[in-house]
């Protein structure tokens, strides 16, 4: 009886202690025993997540390649760099000084005798548009053209020479079209054509002329003096001078205006080639030398110009 009782006591002891031992076994872990269950289940910090391997192949993704094509990297240039992008248009505003020279040999293509004439008193304003070396500009200027001397119209007798005192002012409106050959970013050769119209203002006084003692022609003082051969008397009964629109002898007569009145035209067309050396020391400044070339009907025209670009 005593042995049976001892077995019952042992079985009861095992029944009571077994659940506690099982719980202790379930809690067994190799983790830090000081960590709580919440800490053990927390998401690891970003620095603990292993980084994805980088693509060191050097190749761009499709999206990167497309982005490069849409926005190609442009070369950085200073604001004063004279370089002009051939895909962009540029505007220039400036002024020019021009001189005019008509040599006697050129006038004698149309006259039997004439002195060289010219003027240096002319200024122009310019507004230009330029793209990829092609430039078109509008020009407006005032040219003072005064000349004095003996002229002989083609076919007139040697004794029929008139002294012309001309005080002309020309309002010129022209357009210039040029192309360029670039030597560097700051120097080019421009070539093209200029055409427009010149409106003539002012007077021309006509007086008979005679050869002086030194052979140079001078104005006659009056009809019959000092050389009656050259300073001949008026014809058709005129007492002092023949009128401007009449044949004969003229003394201090103001020329008529208008071709229909056998006088000075109100306006003449202007056309001629353009050849220039163009210098651009900085992006905003252009300097130009216009090579003297024949411009009809004015003569040889050349000059200097300066422009500001924007």
C-alpha cells in the first residue's frame, strides 16, 4: 500500500512540473536575452538592410539616354564670348560713317570733261538681323554732297563748258543683304548687295566757264567777259542769261528740279556691291570696315561702322 502511494505522488509531481518546463523550452533563443519580444519583432533599421548592387557597367538606362537626347549638354560660354550660335538669330543696332568719291575718270564715262568730286559728311543708322552668317539690314542716312567745278556734257563743243556749284543733301534709304565667310569667331568677311533710293534736296547753280591764265577753268563774270569765246552772249534775244530749260548761255541760273523739266531729279535709285571686314571683339560689339566699291550713281562708297548686339 505504501509503494502504491509513492507512485501516485510521483505521477502528480510530474503532471504539475511538466507545463512549466515546456514553457521554458519554448522561450529558448540565441538572441540577446535582454531584448523584449517587441524589439525582436521590429523591422531592422535602414542601415541594416543590405544595399542593392550598383550597376558599374557604364551604360545609361533607356530613360537616361532619352533625357540626354532631349536636353544635350551645352558648352558653357562667357557673356562676352563673340561666338554666334548658327541656330539662333541676333539683332544689331548701330551707326556708320561713309565717304563718297567720284573720280574724274569715272565721270568722263558719261561726260566729256569733269573734275573729281566727293564728300566725307555722311552718317547712317543701321538695324540688322543676323543668323548663321546671313544678315539683312535696313539703313537710313543723310549724305551731304557739295561739289564745284567745270563740267562738259558729252557732245557739246569745247567752248561750251559750265561751272556747277552744287549744294546737295541726299536722304538715303537702303537695304543690305550679306553673307559671311568666318575666319575666327571674332573676324569674318561679309559680302553682298546694297540697294535703295536716294532723295535729292538742294540746288545746282549753272554758270559758263573759261580757261584762266594757268589753264584751269573759272566762272565767267558775266556774258561777254572776260573771254567772249567761252563767256558768250545769250541767244534768242535774252539780255542777261538764257533760262535753265533753254539752250544757250547760262549765268548764275538755278537748275530746274525734275527730269521732265530737264533738271535735277528728285530721287535716284541706288545699287551697288558690299564688301566688309567684320570684327567682333566681344559678344555685344561689332566693328566693320566697308571697302570702297562703286555704288551707282553716287561713285565709290566706303566707310566705318559700329553696332551693338542684343
